[in-house]
């Protein structure tokens, strides 16, 4: 059985807004049916789960996120692959599938590469809490079988896939249909294969606020190339640049979080962009080499001479990593549950090349009532991925992240947010303190 687990630019000054590639976007985004390049980015607004989820100290947060496993053949028992033990991301956008279009809320996951939707054939309690995809109601739907010569996983003979999400399980069948991104009145569609989930356990699916997961990871994480949505968009030439970018809102922001396809919004940049080459292509994740983890800009020495592998993951809402690294970080920060040392907590940073991308205590600690809860979690990944740090929600709120499929690079920049009325320093002052160049 196969298991699918689902820098070139220097800073001249840390806070000069820049378009590192000099791209100037023009008006004229068109739908896929016209088969033209779009000259403006498509903005998908991302909704967030009710804030009550975050402030209720008695709330039970299910573990996540999604990984998929495949059956080994038509007559063998379906067994799930391994999953990440981390809190689920709670932001989601909207896509449509089929003709006429069926609307779905989907989590956008940079650490997986397949689209998963609930099937109308599913009668389990876990399915009934979500909108379902009806293959029979779509004129453009096609049944899908795997071909051993083209599939990444040639032992998938019956196109049946089992899925493990957190503590729950699901299984489903492969189908191909038109999958469309919608940003306001703009629409971009491409034919894409995906899994319609026909069986789901009640937990934890009944608490997920979305109907499925849209994986926008690297091609190696897809069942085969037909399942890689971003690859299908790029192959059809529907975007001016084959890239997307993620901006996650803070609690005090008035704008909603968003993901942009085809480019990025320069007004979200509070610094120049540091471009990191992707370090591995076989995991399906957007990952790069991390030189070290730092405390108050001093390296902890936990990554060795070769550095640590790190993935930028919209699918987890913590900073995750192997137990030995997380234990070392927690020993250094020593967050007291009663918040008695909150005011003196250090900066925790991630050292890429010559720069340290720091997180403040407000980024890596949540105050829940009278308690302080750190946002670090030991995560055991599938051994094939190796030792891997996951930079999730706390990091990606603070730093604007660009994923470029043409150059296979990841861009990082200080993210522009609204001024926090409760903060003692401006965004400019905070950026100058947190984003540091090492001498």
C-alpha cells in the first residue's frame, strides 16, 4: 500500500515595499473558457471560523490535518495513511465544481495536493454536516480510472482512496470535473480530478466549518498529474504567472484573509521579498532549508550544519516540528500557564540565509481567559518526509508568503496589517524589531 501524505534576493532595507520580479499587472482577468492569460490577480477571500472558537477555553479542538492513503488493489482492504497531529486551520475559501456550478467552502492547504469533497452518496453523520458534490447533477463530470503507466501510485486499480483526517477516517472515489476559482466576479476554471468522499466518520468532520480541502501543494503529492489543480491551471495558461500568495489577517484587521492566484498584491508587502529555493520536490510540500531556530536573534544550534527542513503550511494553525526541536524551543521560552512571565517572553525566530524572521509573544502565545497557551506542537510525520518543521498560522499571519511554481521558490516578506489599537508600537516599529539581518 502506498501512502500519500496529503535565496536569490537580498534586502537593501527591511521595510521598502518592492515587487522583486518587476511584474506590473494589468486589467483583464477572463474565465477559462476564453483560453487567454489573465493580467490581473484573482483574489479569493478567506473566511475564518467564529472567534468564539478561539476564546472559549473549554472548546474541544480536533486534531488535523489531511493526509491520504490509497488502496493497494480492488480486492484489498482500504487502509488510511498517516496524519498530522495538529490543530486544524480554520480559514476557508469558496470554489465551484461542475456544470451547473455547485458551490463549496474548502480549506486551502499548501501541504497537500489533492481536492477532497463530500459526495452526495454519503449518508454518514460526518457527511451530513456539509454541502455535498453530486456527480449526477453535473453535465461535465467524468468517471475516472487510474492508468498504471501515468499514475504516481500505479497500484491504484479501482480509483478508491482512503483518507485519514485527524482522529477520523473517510474513503471515496475519483472523479473529474470543472473546478473553478471565484474572486468577486472573476472566474477561472480548469478540468481537475478529485476525490468524492462517500464514507466519513462522525468525528471530527462534524465540527469542520468547510466542505472539503483544496490542496495547492507540489505535484508529487497528487495521485497523478490530473489531480494537481495548480498544475492544471498552469498547463492551461490561465494565469499570467503560475504563482499564488497568502495573506492571513490578524484579529484587529478589517480586511479578510485572502489568497491571490496569478500574482500578489504589492500593498500587502511591508519589506522586500526574500526568495527561498524549494529544497525537496518528492514530499509534495512547499519546503525550504531553515538555517536555525533563534531566541532573541541568537541561534539555538538545533538544525546542525545542513539546516532543518521546513514547510510553509496553511493546513496547520501552530508551529509544528519533531519532538526534540519543539522540546528545545519550549525549554527556552518557558511559557507559564498562569501568564506570570508573559511580559518577559523572548523573540523566537526562524533563520533563513542572512535574515531572521522573528515571532513575538503575541504571535506564539494565545491568552485564553487567565491562561497562556503556547502555539508549538510536537508532530510526528510519515518517515518518508523526514524531520520537518511546519510553519503554520502563527508564522504566516506575520509574514506574507508567495508560492511560485515557475521558479520553484518561496517568497517571504513582512506582512502589512492594520495598526493594532492596543499595541505600544507601530507596525513599522514592530517590523524593524522582528525582521532582522544578521551581521
